[in-house]
C-alpha cells in the first residue's frame, strides 16, 4: 500500500474524534478513531497496527445515536493511519 505524500481530495474535511470499528473479515474487527472526515472519505487511526488491510472493508461510525455503516476502499496506509474513500452504491 502506498503512503500519502500530499492531499489530493477536493471535498472539505473536518477534524473529528469519532469512534469507529473496521470490519476486517467475518470474525475480525479493530477499533479506530476517525481523525478527519469528508463526504468522500476519512482518515482513520487504528487502535493497533494491522499489516494486511483489505482493499475494501466496512467501517461503522459510532458517533450518533444510530451507528452509520460505510463501505471503504483503502487508498493509503502508514502504520496505524489509513486514508479511505467511501464507496456509495
């Protein structure tokens, strides 16, 4: 996975501290904090480093009264940090 060298997003982003959960497979998940958020994606700080992040995974945002689920495509990874793009279908 390539590392991020500069910001290429066109949407405005907001700094956040939203708790989330990344689903890595049928029986595996890791907690995370969403550190910035835009309409098209987010930057995630994983609770623990994961060597092999799937290209596509599910993220549940736990900020509101009702959790929100997003399908994500991993665009870059640096240790515990991930840059993801939301995939709307």
